[in-house]
C-alpha cells in the first residue's frame, strides 16, 4: 500500500503544481440575465469548446448534427429522475466553512443557515458549488437565443420539482435537482441534439489526489496538501480555514445523513480524512452523471489513444505497461512476494504476461532482475 500511495503522491503533484494557478474562476453567482457577467466555473460544464480551459485536461467534443447528446435537456428537467439526496445536500458546508449543524438543526437554522424548508433557504450562505448548481423554482433556465425553435425540449423557467411524476424523462426523483452541465442557450435543447463539450478529467482532481494520498501516507497535512486545499477553497468561494472546518466537524452528526461517514460498518474517527473526502464530493458534484449520459461511455478509444500519444509521446498501453513494470521492479527489490503475486499486484493478467513484458522492457526475466539486485546488496 505504501508504494502505491507514494506513486499517487508523486504523480498527482506533477499535475497539481503545473495547474494549481490555472483553475477556472468561480464567481459564486448564478447568471440570471443575458446582461449579467457569466460565471466561468458554471460555463466550464456548458460550452462547446474547452480547448482554452486550462483546468480541463481531457474533454470530449460534440458537433451539431454529427455527434450529439441529451445532457442539456436532462439538466433542464429532472436529470432523468436522478436527483440529490437530502444527505448529500446537507454535506455541503456553509460559506464560513462550518457544517450546517453548527448553526442549528438540519431542519431549522439560526438565520445564517436558513434550514431546509425550501430550496431557496438551502442555497443561502452555502458553498457556491452547491448554490450555483442546485435548481430553485422560479429561476430562469434559458437566457440566450430564447426564440430558437430547435430547442424543442426546453423548460424556460424552473418549475417546482415533479417528484410525484412517473415520467422517466421529465419527472424528478427528489426535490433537489441540478443544472450542472446545462447551458443557458436554447440552441442546445433539441431532442437528442445537444452538442456542448463533456469534461472527462480536470486538474482539480490532482490536487485532491495529493491531499488524500499524502495524508494516508504520512498521517498529517503537509505544506503542499495545505496549499492545495487552500487553492481549492479559494476557487470555491468558501473560507480557506479548513482547520476550523475539521474542529467543527461532529462525526455523529455527519453519520445521521452521510453513508460516506462510515467505513467497514463503523463511523470514521479521522475528521481530517473525512473532510478531505467531503471536499472531493463537493468539487465533483454529479460529474459522474454527465459521464454516464455522454462522456466517457462514448469516448472513442482511438481518439483517446491519439490524444494521449500526442500529449505524452507514448501510447496509453505502453505507458501503462511501463508503470506496471516499475511497480514490479520495486516489489522484486523490496519484498519476498512470489512473482505470481507480484504480477497480480501490478495489474498483469497473468504471470506469463508479466514474464513476456518484463523481458521486453528490461532484457531479463523478473527472477534474474531480483537476483541481480540482491547480489548488489551483498
């Protein structure tokens, strides 16, 4: 486990250090007029071309009439009856970095937290990653090209969620519906005819990967992890005092709402680890939903291979095999594991495939490599 955490720390830091100053701005405000400034963070999930968005490391392009999806129509309604649970919503912090229960009960707040009697109340003073994407009845869903008749599946103004409807396309599963991935331009709302880009991988994930891997490895937040957490909080628009968040976290309260507060059937005792994982959940809110609808599920393997090779100068399979060989070499040098076990740990489908690959890349067998390294230490 230590080796894999070390690899995660090393790899994530390379990406995080390169992009930590290039994360997309979040104004914290949901645009509600064509004349208002746009929010670049919101638009990152709702525009055609992501080539100039530095935070996005891999994305899928769509084209009108050629390659399309239905993300916008889904986000304009109830996301095909997939909604947030109340527990997930309550997991989002207040803007001051405190949990909602620090300001009253989950149901009733102290005036800073407004409680959850209405969606409008839920959005007040909350982490903008929730407030800009959580749809509120009465909000405008379309601001541009409002008369574009191609957008036949549009809902101009957000209604009260139709949670009693059994319509798989237009119903709402819960009272908490999201607009993440939905555009304010009506032209993308043709039935099955959306062509906004799909985000596959973002640099923000590298910062989070480092934070969690380094904490699991060392049991403490090092200076780099603290820097990355500050960067993520600044971009989100909430207090950067995550120590305050950790101190205010009551795991018994979290466990009332959140299955993520448990591990192995028991409540997590490490509040720092829990809050690192909370940060990840809030940052990547429902991005797997868009992936399910249109992105990775339809990502052409030849396109992915071409883009990967163009960027890294090596094919994905060669890169993966090389990394697996490096894992094998480390385990051969530092453990007494059987070679068959090492093949499994490194991700090879069989010992024979490891033997073939190892000889190709290293010019010797795995056994010969182990013996040569042991002889060097004698």
